[in-house]
């Protein structure tokens, strides 16, 4: 999965819930600047950070974890509504 797809899925869920990224920043505790940097630099967050995002949006997620690789890539396309 590439970062563009990751952020597209996050935005789709934020829009579907009629909320905002501002709300998501507060809910996850991840600074706005960090989110902006990830999106601008086309970066997928680490698995623990992606988990916070998924949890805040009320989604389940699976991860593809490969020993020694960073970041572990979340498979957001497997998110299911809780």
C-alpha cells in the first residue's frame, strides 16, 4: 500500500463521519504538524500511530508486520466498521 492510498482512506472515513482532521488530531493526540508532514512527504505512519487513527475513527484494522521493517504498514482497506 502506498501513502497516497492510506491518506485517501483516512480522508474518506473522516468525510463519511462528517468530522474533521482537527477532530482527529485531538482524538489521537498526534500533533497537527505530524499529520501534515506525513501527508506532505507521502509517509505512512508507524503501526502504533496508524492504530490510534483507526481507533479514533472507530475502525478495525489489520497490519502487515515484517520483522525489522519500519514502518509496519497498516492495511486500512481491511478496516471494518465496529
